[in-house]
C-alpha cells in the first residue's frame, strides 16, 4: 500500500526557515516523480514544486511564488522527500501535502499533510 | 501559466438529482500527438487530502462510483454526478497537467 507521511510543520516567524519531510513507503520511491502541493486555510490547492526521478533526469521545478526561497530535495536511500523553506512569508501559511503519480499521469497518491503557520 | 476557471463557485443540489461542474482552461490542454486531454478532477472532503477522480478528462480512477463522469476537450470540461448522494458533499477541483506549473481551478463547493 502506498503511504506518504509528511512531518515538520510548525509555527514559524516571518523571515524564518523550516524543513518539511515526506516519508514514502509501499512503492519504488526511486522511480517516482515527487511533488509538494499546498493549501492555505480555507483556500484552494496550489502546486509548489516537483522532483523528477534520477532516471528521468533528476531535475526540479518550482512555482513562481516560491522559486528562490524553497528547495525540494530527495534521499532515495531513505525514501524521503524534503522541502526546505526559507525567507518565509505570511502567505506561505498552509497545509503542505506531498503527492505522487503511481497509477495515473497526475497526483493519485497524497499524504495527509503537515501544517505550516507563518506568524509573528 | 494556464489559468483554470471553474463554475459555479458553489452549488446546491437535491439528493438524487444531477450535479454539473464546469472547468475552463485559458489555453488548450489537448495534445494532438496522443489525442489526450491533460485534465484531472479531484474531490476533497473536510480534513482530508484531495482524491483523484478522473484523469485524461474522462478516465475514471479505480474505485470511483460510476455516477461520476468526466467529459470535455481542449479548453472546456465538465464533471457530472448523475444522482447526488450525501457522501458526495465536498469541494471539487479541476487541474491541468499539460505543463508546468501544474494549476488547479479555484474549487467548486457542492452541497445538498
């Protein structure tokens, strides 16, 4: 069974940093394209970043609002995806989900999310 | 970026009646090389992550009841629930995976 478990969410001050983790199990993580998607309280879904598998180039992509501040990374030996978030802004407050594509060309597997609150 | 616009923002439908949600993309998400529309639909219930309902605009994800259907092509798409059940109360999102950045519609809240 595919499992994605996010952790690391917390209350952070504006300008601060935090690192989120997503522990994956039940599938071949090394071959998966992994994503972060966020959802601000009471708002819609926003794609944040993607990390392709090494076999498909291992490249990363970012949404414009986070480019230059967030870094997505992965440790295939630990089946874990990360999101380093720097220079945090109040508008980065959201539940952050990791998501991947196991059976379809888009996000068919999601974690339960971890909450990041940016506030002074 | 491809902008996804859903209508309506909210919808109230009686039990057993049909519910229709529309999604329009700012540019075509149809690839003629493989004849596929790069459009997905999700259902999200309170406190839960989104659940994939359809991809390729009309391919039903495993386990999704057949009262749900997806249709459309290029820039105009529709999610239809033929006979609304109480458990269908949720927010529904369309999403394009034609290019990066992946973008979602703003969501449609479906109520009884």
